[in-house]
């Protein structure tokens, strides 16, 4: 039987990629963020996952506004990164797990979700940077990936409640999967930040702390707010917390927190990293 | 501004914030389509070589064209620009999200960066 070994959550800000590229992990500005990762490396080395089911949002690399899926599930043999327009290196491609992707899609549709299925899908910094942070310097990634995309770009966005339910449906799929894989769930993005408008630069430690405090034991508490109120509290891009909420659902009914790091600011963002295990 | 003032009141508009919704997506389609094209290095070069011609090719509205010409980020957002796509335009000029934040808040880049650090 496949096993869900735990969940890894992290911010995916592009400038993290720049810091890695420059070798700036120990600079005073970056160190408090990168100090959150030795524990992640240790945990991954111990858990040895070979599949990652990921929740993230595309930022205008794979999807444009001509077709904008609310939920999209990758079902490709391989996922490539590409030039996003502002100077990050092109990251290592990821191997897919199409059989598991289709199993997840079957469960989602059986549970009355209506995802877009993608046999070709570029992955952007929202996946590449969390992978670089988790497995620094890897020539190839140690996991095959089932990437799930959530629209956090164009409103209306799916509600937090819906994203948690989506994740729970993915968990049901993983429970009935007959393979022997060791699966890590990954949720990326956030936490609070806002890049646009007169409120650019907004962050909210109090709301982020609420989210991190509730994530393991009371994830339903994160679904109390409408999208509008989440944007108010977390910022226009902080709404990426939806990826975390869905990932938490995919981890399973009960969970315990084993690691947390939080630091303001990285770039314009409240940087956060967490590890959860099933309980 | 205090954090409470930046958050505002539940049910009310969010201060200093435009949600990128269907109306904005319709209005901003041409501008965002142009910015999306900047994923390709050749298109970034073509824009730099002939900005006027490149904007015309994407049929920017006069308001969008003016905002791009004036490097007016709030103007681009008002014209339907989405920040994830606009970031690709900013990248052409070597501007990062702190530069863009400073442009939108009327602060110097140094003051904007300090404002971020002050939230630690």
C-alpha cells in the first residue's frame, strides 16, 4: 500500500531562486529563511518519499487568461520549467506519474470535482523553487510528481472550503492507490504578501500565525473566511494560502506539526516553511 | 499607515487593492496578452527594439499604451493589468517587485524596502 509520509509547505517567492543562484543563503538578509531548511532536509532523508503530490498556482507560464482552469491536474510523463521572463535559471525537469495522476483524476470526478486534465504542463517557480529548497543541488529530483494547480490569479477563486474538500478527495485517491509509493504532499506559496496596488508591501503576521497554528489540528478553521476576507487579511497574493489548505486536506484527517519557520520579509513576502506528519 | 487601516473592515472594499476579476480580465486582456508574450526572450528584444510597434501589434487600448509609455504601474492595473503578467514587463527593464512596490506606493525604493524590513 502506498503511504502518505507527510506534508511540506513553503513559500515560493522567485527571489529565493535568485538567492540560491547567487549562493546567498548565509547572507544576513536570507539566513533566517534558509535556516528553516536543514530540518526539512533531515526529514526528507528520513522519510525517503518517491512521489510528490503538489498544490500550487501558475503565474502566467503554463496558463494564460485565454483558458484559466479553477483546478488543473497534470497527467504528463514529464514536466518542464521554462523562461518566465525575469532572469531565473531554467530549472530541472520533473518526472511525472501519469498512472497515479489519472487515479487522482478518477477520484476527483467521482467526488464531483471537475478538473482540467493536462498531458502537457509547464511548471513554474511555484514548484521549482520548493524543489530546489528541499533537494538543493540535485541533478535529478528524487520524486515523481502529480502537480495540481489552483487558480489564485483571476477571481472568482475557489473558496477555501472547496480547496480543503479538493485536498480531501485527493487523500481518498491516495488511500485507494495500490502501489508501494511513499508520497509527500507539497503545498506552496504565501504566506501574506501583496505585490499590487497602493497596498503593495502589505504583510500580516497575526493572520499568518493563525493559519500556521490551525493548519495541523483545525484546518476547517482556515475555511471560515470568504476569498474577499482572505485577501483582506493575507494580501492579493497571500491568497496562495489556498494551496496550503488543499495540501493539508490531502495529508489526511489528522496531523501534527513537526517543524515551523517564519520570517518577515523575504522580498515582499512573509516567508514560511512547515512540516506536518499524519497523526 | 497602521496595519489596522491597511486591513480595513470586513465586508468593505479592501484599502489600496483591486481584485483581478472578470471585469478586469476583460478590460486588461490585450495588455496581459502582450506581457504574457514576454516569457520569450525574442519577444522581450522585439519590445525593446520597437515599443510602439510591439504595443500596436497587441492592440493595446490608448489607456494601456499611455500607462506602459509612462511606466505607470497603477495606471496599468486600472487598465486591467494583472501583476503576475506586468512583472514580466517590469523584468524587461530590470525592475523587481520592490521597485514596482515603490512605484505604486510613491515611496523611494530604499523607503519601500525599509517599510518591508520594519514589519519584521
